[in-house]
C-alpha cells in the first residue's frame, strides 16, 4: 500500500517539476565515477547520480535489483534526476549505465502491466512516455554505457541516447524482443529503432523479436561501439569528450532537428496512445501471454 502511494506521489512529481526529489545521498563525494575528489553523488534509491562538475558530466546508474526492471518508481526517479541535471548549467553530458552486474535493464516491469487496474496501466504508460520524451529530446549529450543484457525497454532507453557503447560479452544481447512475449512494440518504440538502424533492419528485428549479441549489434548499428567489458565506462567518457567538443547550441539544435518530428508524433497524441495501450494490454489474450512469460521467468530457477 505504502509503495503504491509512494509511486503515485512520485508520478505526480512528474507534473510538478518544482517539487524536487530529496537528495537521497546528499553531497557525498568520492572517486565512485572515476573522477577523483570532485565527484558528487545525489539521486534516489533506484537511480544513482554521480556528478563530476569539473568535467560537466554526470553518470546515471540504474539500481533496481535483481534485473533493473523499469518500474513506475524507476521511471519517475529517472525523469526527476535527468531534469535536475538539465536544469543545472554545470552539466552538459550524462552517461546512462547500470549498477546491476550483467544487466543493463530487463526492460519495462512486466508486473506493472499484468493484473493491475486500468488506472494503474494509464499511470504507468504515461511515465514510460515521459521518460522516452525526456531522454530522446534531452539537451544534454546522452551516452549509453551498456554493461549488461538489454532487452525491450532496456534497449529503448539506450536507443534514446546519442551514442551507445556495449560491453563485449556474448551474454549481453540487445534488441526489441516484444513479439517473443506476444506483445507489440508501440509505434514510437518502432520509430526510435527505425531512426537508428533503418527500415529493413528494424522490420526484421521487430517481427522476429531479435536480440543481437555484441558483434551483430555493431554490424546492424543498434550500438555504435563494442569494447572489452572493463573499458565500457572509459570508452563512454572518451566519446563524451568528443561530443562535448561541439558547441552546445549547434549540437542541440541539430539534435532537435533530427528528433523532434518523431517525438512530436507522440506528443500530439499522448492521451490517444495511452488509450491504445489500455485497450491492448487489458485484452485477455495479452494478459495471458504476459502471465505465461512471467511464469516461465520465475520457473527458470526451480
Ligand atoms: C497493432 C497493435 C499495437 C498496439 C501497441 C500498443 C501498445 C503496446 C503494448 C505493450 C507494449 C509493452 C512494451 C513492453 C516493452 C518491455 O520492455 S517488456 C519487458 C521485456 N523484457 C524481457 O523480455 C526480459 C525478461 N527478463 C529476462 O530475460 C531475464 O530476467 C534477464 C533480464 C535476462 C535476466 O536473467 P537472470 O537469469 O539474471 O534473472 P531472472 O530471469 O531469474 O529474473 C530475476 C527476477 O526478475 C524477474 N524479472 C525479469 N525480467 C523482468 C521484467 N521485465 N519485469 C519484471 N520482472 C522481471 C524474474 O521474473 C525474476 O523474478 P523472481 O523469480 O520473482 O525472482
């Protein structure tokens, strides 16, 4: 009950950006982000933010064990942290990564989309939309340091970034695998993939629910770089330096030029998109597919 109320409060904060998330780790300093003494940490329980003001760079680390599923709380805390960084002129770039070993993100939290009320589905879907819009159009340089497996919503998060570095580990596959769950990637997930890899590759990947291992991911362009696992963070920092060498206003306007038409398609019909999601996710057949998939995941251990 407390969790539900907490989630609603957090979700309401999305609509009230002046109502700030309390600094869960206020003013902690240390070498955690590899930046030496100047590194400061803030954020929330599930979304850690390590900042290096001298470099103008922050690192957002998702920490929702065991699999970094994107629960309503994670989505909300992520948006608030991102907004906080964007409103602070100190920061020009952010690296998005995971604090859960071997898992970047398992994608949207299936338990948020299964066996819940219509009101809950609507609240959840609005939060998914919000994070996508904020990340996709962020003024910051956003680089994904993908240090684990990254299916569906996890892949979507990285696709919203400006650049993707993936750790070279055969277990770390990435892709929009929705069809394997018996569900369908919404049009704006599809658009984000098409804008990254092109129409034909996206069509094949989406219909087959392909999860690409690193070499394949690089070949089709769903990631930009594959590096040894222990170099993901340093590679992301090097890429960041290159992107930050471009004057902000020119890069930001160009990013907007490239991405706004795609984002506008959702912005113009957000409520309709929520209704569409509600109708789709509430179908008995879809709920059954999700339950079966979740049961399979749970039984894997037993
Ligand atoms: C024309 C009509 C169009 C209409 C379109 C309209 C609307 C669109 C409608 C719906 C679209 C919705 C979009 C959804 C996108 C998504 O992101 S769905 C999520 C997809 N994710 C996955 O498939 C990944 C599933 N997970 C895994 O494969 C593995 O867990 C893993 C990530 C590879 C990790 O494996 P590992 O062995 O380490 O861990 P476990 O599998 O044992 O899992 C531990 C624990 O975590 C639970 N869990 C795993 N993933 C999720 C998840 N995504 N959500 C919630 N919970 C998850 C798992 O069940 C285990 O739980 P436990 O047994 O209780 O400990």
